[in-house]
């Protein structure tokens, strides 16, 4: 893959309507009067990324007095939960510009509840996370949790008390998204697999690399940019279960791997930093099957008990995940979760539901993956301005192309794209090719077409790509 620019492609979206969110002033800085407001002890308005930083500072400063926090996107304020009325704690939080909210459950009590769930209710198809907006642990069970398993889970939750935890049913089944999509391919026991590229990074030795899901890295070691092509990247580190991240190094040390997300229509989002998620903030997910979708962070430090794919009846438990209401489908695994102002937040792990009926999706925090692997965000080259691929393709699709080459003008199904919604007349997979992904179009000015660099989908047992692999772009399509 000599000198090929390996960009992260975000969705084949023809009419993103992205301009509204990608304009320079879309994320205006806080109000001029906010500094004075903070000094006066009243709440500041701020961006979600600033709220995340302030929450971390207050947690460090106030310690156990803080029982979580969340971002009120309507008022653009950080809300901090405290468990006592200590005047010093309240004063410091207010002076910092946060809204202070007194709650019953401390962080230690909520963690103890999660520990009880782990010891008594680690059942395939279950998940739990702390929701600071309700000051409770929210426990979810998918459609596979029935009979004695449901009774056991329900009894455990009831034992925690109604003021500590709630139980709800989730649509579909919790699973790692391991089929469909397009981008990077590998041979593994049982057939071909594919996975989505998350973010380009620099490995600790300075070589170009990318992050993707851990369950992709343990499935196969060598990855190609086409279904039957030669390997272009090799797994350096992989962790799953427990966590869900992989560091994959490009085999060609001259590979240019810009730190950006291609948002289509010639627009890109520069990825400038890794940041922790904040409950309540809006985030965007790129998926090679369903394209670009947005939603909100609903929980942190989530635990998900996936049904083991290698041990019938076993459980693959992943901890420390970000919980969201962003939809995803098979093929989206490993893809990027990011903010509109360039913050790398997560890597798609798995979830339930789909982008028709909705669902919830869990993400491996990028900050934890970077810390564990020693990698850093940053360009491995001069950028991707001249690449064809997501949002930069012209012409009609080649009618002789293989499964997944779709033609058309890039009608993108799949819900909310940055700054707007998809064409309501387009259904999932509204392409003329035989591919399964939504948003893999090579039509006029549109699609993300298949980016054939080291990017993409999640393990697909069939290996049938949804794109033609001819583009010079690598990424999560």
C-alpha cells in the first residue's frame, strides 16, 4: 500500500446537511458573561467538551462528594450530583460554573450495586450502567433473557432497592456487530471477516496505525484492503473480552494516515483530541453498514455481557463502556464515535436493535484504548484533502463491479446524519448494487463508496463486501 492515503471515511452520505454543524461558528464559545457568572456562583453555559473537562476537574477536586455528572444539552450546562450539603463543596462546584444537584446515592453506593450485579447476575444478554440523571444503576436485559434467567435478574435488581436500580427490556439481542459492512478484510477460522476502522493514530514507536474493536483483533491478525488482497496491516495489540480495542499497524511505514473524519460532500472533521464522554452530550457514530448517525450518551462505565461466540453458553463480559442511544447494525463494529468539534470518543463495541426500530449501542472509550496501547492521535502524513472516497466520488458506479458497488446519487438511508436526516424516501440499503450496507454509494458526489484502505466493518462470516475496494481511501465506510 505504498504512499496510499489512509483516511477515515465517515459514511456514504450524499446530502448530509452537514454544513449546519460543521460551520466554524457551530460550536460557539461560552458567553462573554460566563466568567463573571462563575465568579458570582451561577451556572455557566458551555460546550459538551468543556463540560467533560470541568466534570473531571470537579471529580478530582471534590472526590467522593461527587456522585456523577451530566450535560444538560438544552441549557448547555454541566449538572453535578453531590451527596451532602457541605457548604464548601457546594460553593466550589457553583464557583466553577456547574449546576449543583443533591442526590441520595453516592458514587461508592452505585459502584457497590454494580458489583452485586456482577457477582449475582452476569447473564448473557444483560448490561448495566450508572445514569447520573436518575442517580440509579439502569439494568437492561435483551430478548434472550427469559425464564429462570429473567427471574434471577429481576430478583437481584429488586434486592438493590427501587431507589438504587431499575430494570428495563431492550429490543433485539446484545451482540458484537460482527457481520456486514465493508473495508478491511481478513481470513480467519471459519471464513472471511471484516471490521471498521475507528481512528488513525501513531503507535508508540511512531509508525502509522489505527484503532478498531478488540473482537476484530482477536478474530484475525492480518488485514487487507480488499476481500482477496494482500495484507496491508497487522494487529499489534488486541484486548477482548474485558475491554474491546485493537491497535493495528500499517505494514507500509510511509502510509499517510491523517487524523480526520471525512464527513462527505468534501467536508472533513479534524480529530484533534481524545476526550471522555459526558452523559447527555450529542455524539456521532460512523458505521460501514448504516453510515452516519447521531444520538446522546446515556451512561458511563457500562458493563455488557455478550453471548460468547466461541463458547456456547459462555459469556464475554466487557467493562467500562460508553452507553448511547445511537443505533447500529452488523457491520458497524469498530467504527468511530466522535463529537462535532473533533473529539475522538469511542470505538463501536456492540449493542441491540437496529437503525429501523432503534436500539442502544456501547462503545470502548478511546482514552482508555490510547492509554493501554501507548498510541497517540495525530497525523501520519499530510492529510487527505485530495482523496476520492467518502463524499468526493463522481460519476456512475461501474455496472460490472462486485457485490457492494452501488450506483445512484447517494441517497443515504439510516437516520440522522450530521446536521440533518437522511432522505426519508431512501430505505436501508437503497442502492442498486447487491451490497448490504446503507450509504456505500459511488454516485455523483455522494457516497462513501467502499474505501479500500485499511478501514472497516466488523467481522463478516461471509466476507461479502458492500463496496468495491477500489478507492484509495481507508476507513470506516
